[in-house]
C-alpha cells in the first residue's frame, strides 16, 4: 500500500483533473455560467477528497481507534460465538472519507461485495448496497471485523490494503465517501464510546482489548 501524504486523497484526482479540464475549456470559451458552476464543482471535489494530517495520540498497545469519521448511531449486543458487540458509525459527505487502520494488526481476510447505492432508509440497504468486510487479527490473536457499506455516493468504495498485509494503527487503507462502518468486537473488549459520540479516524478511542 502506497503512503499518501498529499492533502488530497489519490482517489479524488481523476474527478479533480476532469473538472479542471472543463473549467479551462469553459474559461477559454467565455462561458461564464458554466465556468462558475464548474468552479464550484471543483471546490466541492477538493473538499470531499481532502486528506488531512491527523494528530496520532499514543494509546495503550491493546487499543482500538476509530477507522472512519462519523457519529456512533448504534451499539448492538450480538448473540454470536465470535463477536459480542457491533458498533455502527455513520459518515456523511461532510466527514473526511479516508479510512485508517483501527489497530496494529494483520489483515487476515477481505471480501468485497458489489451492489447498489440506495439510501440508508431503504429496506434494501443492508442486503444490496456495495460493501466490503475486513477481518483484522493482532499479535495477541485479538480479532475484530469491520464492514464498510456505501450509502448514496458517486464514488465507489475503495480499499488499497491487501490480504495478509500488516498494518500499523492509524495507517491509511482506503476511502469511504458517505457510508456506514460497522465494527464487530469480541467479549474481551472494553468499550469507550456511547451512542451519539462523534468520532475522528485515528484520533478517537473506541476501547481496549482486555
């Protein structure tokens, strides 16, 4: 995975380049209205695909940080043998879209499901929308699963990490523009968030493995 320290995420450059080309063309043709609209669109893309540097707080070794920006919408107890809790984090287009590794761990598996991009309010959202499932395992065999699911978005869900890759906590690994991130945690995990908590990827503490 290539490190991207530029202020714009690499997934946004194709949109920015295309819009810039049209902006130059409309300017040369003195099409004022189209030039204005294209300028606004370019500014929007620069904002949507921003890739800010984040302060990286020093949490304990067994900590898990937020993989995405957003708001905790639900904390659900699960009746599963492997995972006991699910945290749902909803992101909007106003949030930074860059995804960051929640802990230092190996990406054990990654499964992509292509699909639709219907509204979160639709009954088809959970069953049909584009999503990807990631399973991380750290050196102590602690395991967590993350599902990233797109809402309505013009940009696809992008994951740059690959299976069996070792990721350091807070490393950038993908981009989710307007979606829902669900974190599945085992029963040996101590939560540090509540419903309504606003999170920033890499800066907000989710909790600790015990």
